[in-house]
């Protein structure tokens, strides 16, 4: 590579590949809403007011039903 523009082009492409590889390697995985359904039940137990507790229990029941409909049992991976 005797031309400086060829070296610049190769360096630019190498930097782009390096940035793309680092971005791909450091990507965070998608959170699984069905991974820990016990947290919803714990929140319902620790709720201060009866209305809050009832709403959180309803949410836990709905979330558990959605997770079981997906084919994997709630609380298991």
C-alpha cells in the first residue's frame, strides 16, 4: 500500500468494524418478564393499603397467566 489514501481507507474501515464489534458484544439482552414472577407476589404481600394489595395481586395473576400461555411454566426457566 503505497498510496496514503488507501491506508486511510483501510484504517477507516478497520475502525468501523471495531466499533461495530464492540457495540454488538456489549449489547444487553432482552429482559424476560417471565423470569421472576415471584417478585410480583412479594410486592402484593408487602403493599401497605388493601387497594394497592388487590391491584398488585391482580397484576401478578395476569402476568402469570400470560407467561403460562407462552408455553413455559411461570417461575421456571
